[in-house]
C-alpha cells in the first residue's frame, strides 16, 4: 500500500456509553443537537449516527470519516459539544478502525476520560474493501 492510499483510508468510529438513569430524554435531545451541529459544519463526513438500545440504557455512536483529517476536524469542532454529555452518559468504549493522526488519537483519549474513563482501542486494517462513495 502506498502512502497516498494510507492517508486516504477511511476511519470508522464506534463508541458505546451507558445512559445515566432518568436522562434518556436529555440524551436524545443532545444527540439531535449534536447531529445537526455536525451536519452543518462537517460536509466531508460520510455518516454520523446515534443509536439507543431497546432498553434505553445504552447509546452507540457510529461515524464514518473519509480520512484521518476528517476525524481530527470533528474532534476539534465537537469538543465543546461533547462536554454537554458529561452528566448524561458514562462512556464505556471508543473503537477506531483505521489510522487516525496522533493528534486525533490523543483527543479521543481525552474525550473518553472526560466522559467517564472508557477504553480507546485502535484497530489496524488487515484486509477488505469498501464500495461506498463519498456523499452516498
């Protein structure tokens, strides 16, 4: 793989958090606010989704960034918005599939600590392909 291909590698981001008791409605409002904020400011982002499990106790965020620079920008712009979730959730984990920049990796560790101390795990691509195109 060439350096150009590596730098263009998409980043897949998944985090999971426990929703604090009695805070589900606030979490849902926060998710909508954050999704609107990101959609308006980060047109390069391929996907940004929030999910809540059937019991209403776990929130999962899934994001697909076209490249490491997108993740770094997201962390810079979203930082103040992420803080609004401190009293609403306890982060369990962040899993990143792909190769983020060192700055973004540090920002992710800081985010996990701020939101409850969840683990941050980076996964290196071994094989596979994607068939989506940007903007799909």
